[in-house]
C-alpha cells in the first residue's frame, strides 16, 4: 500500500495543547504543511490527492506514550507484548509514538543493552519509537557512556530506588548519575520507592502467611514512595540536575513534588491511568484476580486519586504514560500464586490511555486541551520529541488521530489488540473512540481495520528535555 503524497483533512475540530481551531489540515510528504480555517479562502486553496472528511471529529496529535516495556525481562518472564504486538495495539488506541526502556544488564555496557533493544524493535514497529536507558549498574564506565548516549538521542536514564538485587541503585550511584546528567543535558527518571524497607515488609508479611495479591499494595507503603520521592528530589537539587519521577501514585509523593516545584526546582512527574481509574480494591479481588492489578508503585486506596487529578490540572504532574508492562494471567501472573512477591509486576494499558483520558474530559477532570497536553505535547517536550511529535503545526510529523467524541465503547479483552489475556478495565464504558490514525501521513487504522504494517515505525532519536524549567 502506498500512501498518497498529500492529504487534506477537512471539517474537524483541531485540538492541540494550546488551541482549538475549526481548521482543515494539509499533509504533504508525511508532515503537516498548513492549517486553514474551515471554508476560508486559504482552506479552499488547499489541494491534495486525497481528502479525509473529519466532520464531527476531533483532529488531535497522535498520542506519545513515554513509558512502555515491550519484550521486557522481569519477574522471571517477559512482558507479553513484543514491539510488533505492542506498537500495533498502541496504534489502535491512537498512540503514534512510544518511548520504551532499553535495559542494561548488570555488569555489561549500556551500549550492549541499547543494541539489544534496537534488535528487538527493528522492523517490527507499527508506530515511531525511541528509547530511554535503564541503568542497572552505575559505575565509572557507565557514567562515561551516558554522554555518548545523550549525543545519539537516548537522552533519559531510569534509575531505581526499588527492586534491590535487580535494578536497585544506592543513593551515591543515583547522585553520580544525576551529576553527570547535569553536565550532559540528560534527564534522570527515577522509580521512587524505598525498596530496601519494602523488602523487609515483604518478608515479614510472608512469614505471617499474608500471601494474597492485596498484600503487595499493603507492604509497598505510600510513605515509602513519598520518602524516596523526597530523597531523589533533594539529591537532584544538590546535583544541579532536573529529575522526573515515574509512575507517581501516592498523594504523599505528589505533595513532595508540589513542595519542590513551589520552591522553583526542576522536578517533574508522571502518573498512569491505572492510578487514576483503579484502586487497592482491585488488588483485593478474590480468587487471585487481584494479581491482574499488581504493579509498582502499587494501586492505592481511592482517596489518593483526588491529588493526582488536581496535580494534572495544576501542572504539578505533567505527563500521563501507561507503564505498559503486560503479563498474562494464565502462566505469568500465576507464578505468584501463594506468594504475592513472585507475581510479575506490571499492567497492560498502551491501547487504553487516550480513551481513558478522553473519559476524564467527559467526567470533568481535564479540559480537552489538557488531555492533549498530558497525553501528547508534554511527553514530547519532556523527552525531546517536540514539535516533531505531540502537536499539529506546520513542520510536525503528520501523526494525527481523528477522534469521535460521541461514540460509545466498552473496554474488553475480547476486543482489545494487546497480547494479553485480560483487560484491567474490563467492562468499563468509554464515551469517545479512535476513528482514524495517521502515522507520518500514512493511514494505519481506519474503519475498524488496521491498515499499517510492522516496520512502518521508525526509530526516532531525541533531543534533550525541552520542558520549560
Ligand atoms: O510494575 C511495574 N511498574 N512494572 C514495570 C517496571 C517498572 O517498575 O516500571
Ligand atoms: Zn467547523
Ligand atoms: Zn518503575
Ligand atoms: Zn515502568
């Protein structure tokens, strides 16, 4: 299938993070070439080989999911979506860029991990992709390697205060990585939970015979997220570097971010749909069903959600990513029957994010422009992809979603496209649905059909963090 060289999308409401315009959009050579007000002389003058009718649709930038784990080795298994199935599901859900986490194996070079992730993704992706680097081992050699990675477009590094013996780094290692990032322009991302204290609580819970999934949420205490969040904020302050806290779930952790931002510090945070729409009640579902909701940071009691929504509105949290890390219930989540600490941590969601956040618009939590900000523009700016990604403006890649705001749908594993045997949102009613998806001007989803192909998606090197701070 060859795409027409030019397309005009007529009659829709173009929504970006900054504007809502009744405008026609001209796409040429895979990029946005012009916007012109409906029925204006400028719009009449737009000519193209193909016209797409967007009457009654929102015309929005393709989603940017800055936190996915495709084909990720964790908990003795691999996440069940690889780059082919996972990015195809992303496309179905209106996400046209994913930033996935390449993993350094302890004792090996960052480069080796990055090469492996390139090999996993090459030729498989339905949408454009980029990489962050997980540093499992901060030492003199990997610190030096960071500079080269930043130069070639891997401009962010994830470190963990959690998972001792796996991805854990101590404060000195995190501090050195922050100092390096302060010099080379990289952005340090931190999974902030006090993993050493959590491991003590895990051991004690198991000794008491508390083995069910709900105990995963109980031992990973909100205060231990807040403590680690506070610690990495202050380490970053002293190191003179910005820091981005991933998958924030506890209101006490949000409070740490708010306080630091009120002091004027360059600290940023993301949350994920699971923390906004699900809760510890799901972890307590009987018959081991709670295992479907085991992820870290854990789902919290419902009262934490208000702080997350508020911070997304005020800008104290900037980004909503999925942390898409699916494990099938059968055969994978089941590894932890009788011991919650052996349940692979992670949840599916790359296909659901744009819809769930549109539901947040319908429910009155976010405005339409804020929806586009947290789902498209802010992640693109934060991770050096803007304005190529994350907006609809002349020169931007024509990653465009036609969104039907009035359609009704019910989320279900029977109809989703992620390679996982359950949905965390099974039965949830959503107002709104992706109608068409263009990636660099090529229609990849249309009329309920996937029309893209594996390998259409390009690796996209990134600039440094462009978030204003
Ligand atoms: O439970 C999660 N979040 N699994 C993925 C790995 C991580 O910590 O982001
Ligand atoms: Zn109009
Ligand atoms: Zn994490
Ligand atoms: Zn993650």
